[in-house]
C-alpha cells in the first residue's frame, strides 16, 4: 500500500473492485497458482514449494492448496506424471 501511496483499506477496496476478491483471497490465489506451476515444472519437495510461495508451514500450505483446488499437492503432482 505504501509503495502505491495508498492506505491499506483503500488498496483493499481497489483490489476487491478489480478482482471480486479480498486482498487475502487474491494473494492466496496468486500463491496457489505459483505452487501449481512449481508442482508441474519442478521436482522440488512440497515443503520447498510451500516456502517459495510464502507459507511458513507445509501443513498449512497443503490445507490451503486443498481448499482451493480440491486436491492435495502430492496428488496434484502425481496427476501430471
């Protein structure tokens, strides 16, 4: 928000108007999209992907991934093989 010279609430409002999602929902989707890309294109371990996508816990990452995709990260990777 500071980089855009906006308040946090104003930035949140603008993101909601543009995407239809809250800032947290939007960021979670960006992270999951990145995780999907890494699962498809690398052999990184799940915890490494979680870290690269901004999650401190691979368990929490797996929970969020499942909520957003309906699959566990390991199952998503196996599907592509």
